[in-house]
C-alpha cells in the first residue's frame, strides 16, 4: 500500500514569526486592511511506499516530523495521510 | 515541419535557406531547434563578431584569450587568474531572484571549468528610478538572488557598482564578473579530442526548464515577457557547490581531456563547441541523459537549460575515476556518448538518429552580419549645457542631495547582504574603488573592479567606452595595483536598429583605443543585445571588468583619509565642464550635454604618477573622481574615519564645474606633510598637472567658501539614502 | 595539538578555519569528511560555517544526521572541546548539544558586517584571553542567526553563566536574537556555539587592528597546553 502525506510545519504560537510579520505588512500595504495575522510555514508532500497498515504509516510520519522535518523547540506540525489510488 | 518553422526558432528565412544549403537537405525539427539556439546572437555573436575582432586580445600576461569558457592572465609564481563577466538581464527582468541567482551560477561554472577555484564575484547592476514600485521589486529581488546564491556557494561578493536611471526601468542589467585562481599546471580547456574517448554528463538531471533561454535572451522584452516565465531557470547553489568541488577534484586527477559548462543552449552548445574546438565529432544518445521529468522529447533534452550541469570528456578507461569523484559529492556522472573523428555532432535517441550536423557548422559557421549603422538623431541636438539654468544658490544642499541620490549613495544596504569575507582573502571589500584580495601564501594581491557610465556612452559612445576602460584602470591604480587585463560586458539595444548598432560599434572602438593605450587586453566577455522595453532601448552600457596586480600587499591603498594634518593633492586637472554629470540630473532631471573630455596620454601619465608614488610609499589614500565630481570624491574619502577637509582651490572655472563637474583623469590623494617634496618630485618628473588643494582636518567639511558641512551629517544621509527610498 | 574540522556538503568556511588552526596556531589539523564514522584522537573539533546541505529545510537540520555526527556527539558528551561557528552553531542546536533553536533574522535578510560583542563570560576554555565584559569586534555573516530559547531555558542559561557572547547592544544585534545572544556554551563548558566568525578576524592582513578572533583560538591553545585532557 502506498501513502501520500501532506505535512505542514509552522512556528509555535507565541514565537515571533519574522516572515509572517513581513507578509502581513505587505498585505496591509496593498490595502488588505482586514488582515489580522499571518503565519508563514512550510508545506511538504511525501509519498511512502509499501506499508500496509495506516497506523504504521502514521507512526513513521510522526517519527520523521519529530526527528527532522520540524524542530520541536520552535515548530509545530500537522499532517494528512491518504491512501494512494491504484 | 510547419511552413515557417524557422521563425519559431528565431531564425530568418535567409538563415533557413543557408541551413538547407549547407546540409543539402531539410533539417529535422530537432536539428532546426539546434540551429536556432546555436545561431542565436547569444551563442553565435553573429551581429557582433565582426566588430569585436579588432579588440586587442594579446599581451604579456595573457595565457588564454577569448574563445574558451573564460580568459586567463598570469600573475607570476606559476599562478594565474581566470575571469569573465556575463549578463543575465532578461531572466532578471521577469524573475529577478532566480534570474540573478542563475546568472551567478553560470559565470562561476565558466571559471571553474578553466581549472580555477572561484575566489570572488562582482556585480554590475542597473535599475530604473527607485521611486518606482516595480523597480524596487526588481532591485530587491536581484540583490536577494545574488545574496542567496553567492553566499550559499561560499564565494565572496567583493565589489561592483549600481546605477539607477529611467532607461533601465523595464530592462534592468545584471552583469556578474567571477574571478578564479589557479596554477598554470591546472589550466583546463573545453575541448573534445581523441576518437573513442567517452562523453559524460555530470551534475544535475535534465528537466524542461529554460528551454530556448538563449533565444529568449536574443529578443526584446515585451508586455508578454512575463508570461515567458517557464524560460527562466531555477538555480540550486548547494548542487553547484558540490559540482564545483567535484570538478576541481576531477581536473586535478589527470583523467580529463576537456570540460565545459552547459550554459545557454545546454547540451547542444556544449557538445558542438567542445567538438568543434578539438576538430572532432561527438556522438551522444540522449536516452542516456539522466532526466527528472517524464516523456521529454529529444528536442527538449538537447535544448534544456537546466542548471548545474557540465559536459565532461575523460580519457578512455577513466570513466570510473569520474564516477567515483562525482559519487563522493553525491552527483550523477553518466556516459552518454563518445568522441568521434568525423567532425559531426550526431544525436541518437535510444540508438535512432535524430540529428546529424557538422559541429563546426554549428559553432563556427553561423552567419556574420555587418549591420547597418546610422548616427543617432538625438546626437545632432546635443549641445553644451545652458549654465544659467543650473546655477546653484546653495552648494551645501546640492552636495547633500547628490550624496543621497541612489547612484552616488552608499551601497551598504546592498553589500551587507553579500558575504564579502568568506574565504578570508578580502583585504578591501565593497564600497572602495577596487576590491583587494590577498593571494594566500604569497605576498602579492589582486585588485578587482567593474565600471561603466551608461550616460556617457549614450551621449558619446566612443568616448564613453574609452572612459569606462580608463576609470576601471584608475580604480585599480587608486588601490595600489597595476592594471592587467579586462573582460567586457557589452549591453545594448536591438542591433537591427542602425542607431543602436552605431552606438555599439563606436563604444567598442572607444574600448579598443583605451585598451591599446593602457595596455590592458580583452581576455573575454559577453554581448547582450535586445535590451529594450516598450519604452525604448537602454543606454549603451559596455561594462568593463578589470583585474590588477599588487606586487606586494603592502602597496595597497584605500580611499579614506587617514590622519588630520595630512595634505590633500589633486593629480590631473579641473576643466570647466558639467556635461553628462549627476549634477545635471539633480538640477534639470536630465543628463545631457557634452561628455567630459578624455586625453588618453594625460590619463596614462596621471595613473603612472600615482603608481610611482605608491611604489615610493608616499600615498596614504587615493580616490578617483567620478560621478558627482570633486566635491563627492572628497566627501567619500572623509567617511570611513569620520575626518573632515579644509580645501581651498583657486581655479578659473565656474563653481558648479569645480565642485560637481566630472572631468576625467583626476585622482585625489592624501600624503603625510613630510612627504611633500618627494611627492611633488614624482609629479614633476611625470610632467603631470597637479595641485595641493588642502588638508585633512577633524569632522568639518569645508570647500572654499562654498560648502561647509558636518561630516557626520553628510555620512548619515549618504548611508541611509537607499534604505530610505525603499 | 590535533584539531578536526568537519566538512559537510555545503560547508564553506571549513578551509578558513583549517587555515587559521594549522597555519597560525600550528594545530595538526584534519578536514573530516561527513561520511566518516570514527574520529582520531582530537583535542578540538570544529563544526564550520557554511550552508550544509544547502540549509534546506532548516539550517543545520540535515547535517545533524550526517554519519560523522554520532561520533561528534559522543566526543562532545565525553567532554571533548567542540566549537560550532555560524552554521556549526546551528548544527549544535539541532543536535541538542546546546539548548534553543535558530530562526531567520528578524529583517529576513542575510547580513554580513562587523559587529561589536560583549564578552559575557571570560571564564570559559574558549574566552579566557578576553577581559570580563570586554567589548570586541567580529564579523557576522548569516541569514538565520536569530537565537531563540524559552523563558525557562533562558533562566537556566543565565543561572549557569552559559551566555558567553552577546551583541554589545540592541543596535549591534544583527538578527533579533533573545537577550542579544551571540554565543552560548553548554553547562559543562566544553562546547561553544557562536554566530560570529572568529576565523575571519585572526590575521592582521584581512582585519587590521581588529584581531579579536585570534584570542578565541589562543584561549583554546593555552588551555590545551596547560593540560586539557584528550578525549578519544
């Protein structure tokens, strides 16, 4: 079974996000006055092959996030795990 | 094949007919695509070759002139410097970040394929008016792209220059000069020799990016250019760093016959040029080229401009040496074909022949055109400046305004984003007349600069071209160096326009004359035509990149005044001229009038004088007079150490011209009072005009009774100007 | 004295440190390839500046899993002297050899210039040739040097005197780091991570009159000569 994973990481709440701040200023200067907050994070797509159980795939993704894809000191992550067709 | 498929490939009907004639048959689609890029201006120099052939390319120090990936000059001790400038204007106009980044990537590859380790980059940039939002976007994007790519690869960006002028609004210029150091024994060439030797592609896999970038670069920018974005390549500095290290290791291994960057027109031009240089043929099977996208056609694989790839010809049997070295750096190295002795570039796709063309036909037989020239209409109306219109009633304020105009203002905002210290050779970095780099383990150093005032070239292409060379040499001399050789980055509009071609021809003539006089041969360069936007052509901008040598690092000179009480001298003479000056731009928002005079004999003597004085160790600072004139030159020398000046000049010319005129061949130096006689003897023996103009003092800037300012205030305006306008 | 400088793919200050260690301080110095597994008996290990693995994902994140890193971590935990400069500092954070994390600079721009630093702790192996609270100057060159640590962690750094170098004041701080932090050590004092580049200001010719980096290395040398123990 193959799995498609969509992972997002961003800075944890309460940690100043310089990129988000810059994008917010940019949007405001374009006239989007209602913009209240912006967070910039990262988005990754990963394809995992040959794992039959969803729990196993999920466990593997958790592990990858903790070890490498996010830095737990400052970042949080979430992901979506979907079975691939065909 | 469609009825007029040649048009799609950027060829004319005549060129198509010539191809049919030469091949004695109709070309296949892939072949026509190959001709399209190889005979594009970018690859073939078809519109410029006949003008460029008169450039002086030989000299005592020249080890490699034009024709290879980059030229090489000797610097003694069996060491050499390879350098070249290249433009990436059009890609930067549509995608400034990636355009500038891949521009750096390309020129660096040209340097290390010569066997040299790149040790410095300089950028010569031109943008429109910084008040314009789009220009700000381009400016920030280009600087960020240079910063991102250059810093990451670990080559210091040590200098360059930036001008802002409306003519560059829709078509910015991004010219990058890269400089490398090598031992004579390691000089590599881009030659394919020895039938049976393998041909390998190394580095990145091939994708669809940048297909036909060479023909894109050979076209005018239109409103639709934004939609041409797929033609812009994306760079990977990390991969390039690995490629650099692996290639230098390969060159040292002795397994190599030839190596060439896959730049414009990718696999096509690299294979045709390597074969042609070695009077050989090359046969490659594109099915063996590692690709990163599916279902790529032979046309696409041959014309892709995916970055960070090289073509390598090792000795037969040494394939594994290549593979091992590249594998160590985590890179592909695949055999895709072999060198032959029939002179043909033969392309197979899984064994089936898709193209077969004589390599020299592609690389050397492109048509050469002498384009029509016509003296531009605008030159007929140029006359001396009306002095009444530009009278000043407040010189102090004018000086402050000039210091905070983006072209003259400090470029700190820019160069602080560049790592200019990595490799720990940077003795003098950005913001100086020329950068100075020590040669590690030796007592000597090199000086590097780029220069060109496009306005001068617009108003008088011949003199403007000559001035660009002289100013570059002056900058080298002001840094304590001896000018060695140049690379030229020739940026112009559409060569089919007779007026543009006239500008081109005359600018090159000016360069030729100045190079001959100053004995600085041209060892390579780049021509970029079609720099036009819907608003018109850019000013002719022949950028001169120059390398100089300091026999001893102790001969280095910087532009800043060192000590209160030191004497300030002007070497050269002040002329009553204000044409083409930045002062005019300030006063009438137009740079007009007659370009400053240039006397090449005087220029030579001025430079010789300062060089002799450097050798005698009497010079404490030296700075050449350029944009903004004497007043700005003196100010710039005050800033670093926060010193002031007390200058008093009695000269029978207008105050405006004395302060802000841009007369050529002038250098401001400071010397210790004790060295007065020694210095004056040197000037007299060189029969060069000079005058003592004042002394260095603490932070007050006083110029005749005309200007009285606090240096701190001047400096903060000068330093903040660019950031403020963003 | 034997020193090792680890070369990761994308390291670009490895040769700079190598030159300073071997030519100025006469260390017997090796460049250690990232794929090696074992270390020889070094007195000092340096993780140099650069863009290891392109700094893709996060600075230092991928380098942390390079094959050599297990040995580096063992060496550090056993008390060996480890110096992480710029990207090396980021790798030390990602490896949890030092606490905290690095964010992109507050103004989002890469910055390369000389900055003033205050020596906050001159009692370490790396800084005992400086005076207490001395103001020194070193170049920085980074895009991600915005050091972050939570309140609790910060208090612990302060309590244990682990803040070794600070930017001299807010306006000298080039990246927005917490408490103007420029360099920290571990509690034991054998690991130092710093954003500024001491190897770029150890020679007169390239930094006339400002050789403040020299004393960082000379501190290390003095300590080793005084009998710092060798970890193998």
